[in-house]
C-alpha cells in the first residue's frame, strides 16, 4: 500500500516498541498503528513478568521478540532496530508502548525525514504545547544540556523515545547502553556518522500510570555516571 502524501510504501515502514509490563497499556497503541496502515510492528518484550506477550500475540501481523530477562529500554530498542534492519526496513520508527506517544504522528516523522533528506528525525514534545509534568521538564532540561556537552548538537527533546530513521542510519547505528542513556547515544552516533538530524513536534499524553515509569532521579543519576564514565 502506498501513502499518497509520502509516495512511500507503508510496507517499508517498521514500528519498534520496547515493552516491559505493558499488558494494560499497549493495545490502544497496536490498534492505532494498524489503523495508520503500519503492517510491520515489532514489540520487544523486555523480560515482562505480566501477560504482555499474550496480549500482543492476539494481534495478527505483530512480531514479538523476547528478552528472557529485563535488559532495559536501550537494549530492547536496539534489538527491535536490528531486527527491522535485517528485514530490509526502509524506515524505522521507535515509540513507547504505554500509549504516551501518538502513532498518528508516525507518518509526519517519515514525511519530514524524506522531504528534507534527513537520516534521523526526533519527535519533540516541546515544539508545540503538551501538558507535560514539571518534573519531566526538569529531566529534559538537564538531558538536553548533557546531550549538548557530549554531542555538540542542541535539540529540544534529546530524551524523546519517538524517533524515525532511514535504513542508512539504522545500519550505522550501534547502541551499547541498555538504559535510558541510549537516547543521547543515538544522537552521539548521528554526530559521529555525519547523519542529518531534524526535529518535529509530536503529541504526548501523560497519566499517573505512565508517570510511575520512565526516568526518575535515580535513573537520571545512573545515566549521568554511565555517560561520563571514561571506561564505558
């Protein structure tokens, strides 16, 4: 199937969703992805101890990759990207499995990537109004600062989990960090490989449920120590 606005076959777009214990949140994401015409959906079940795998398996055409133990969002994302790249994906989009991201933004990411001949597009929560909790604003401010110090690239949302990349960059990409620091590592890899990077606004939705996961002070401190560890 061809998207008339993109002139791209939707068969060549792969969506990668790292997932840990998302059985109560992932179904609306899968439904929305399929409504957008995305046929290649990869869920990386990252050591879940709930029934995430069983819930995802109800959906035809969705590939479930298993991590027997929880390795972290970076490792799960990389597993999905590597699999998609080996399947010949022309474009790969990563997004959260907890309904925080809006799958309807995917085609906008791909369109921006293609029309501007970019290699990586980051979906920014901060280029349009979103109701974002104050603590997330603080985390992102420091994340952007750290990202700039490490990569020399200033982005409005270095911590965004929603990204689109082309096949060329996916093949070049190597993620060595298993935790949330992988977001900055991707930007660093883009800098190393001379990839063209852009941002566009995306929608985001926070709930008390999703706020209980993700980054916090402890993970932020751990990320900082890992990124500035000369032996890592």
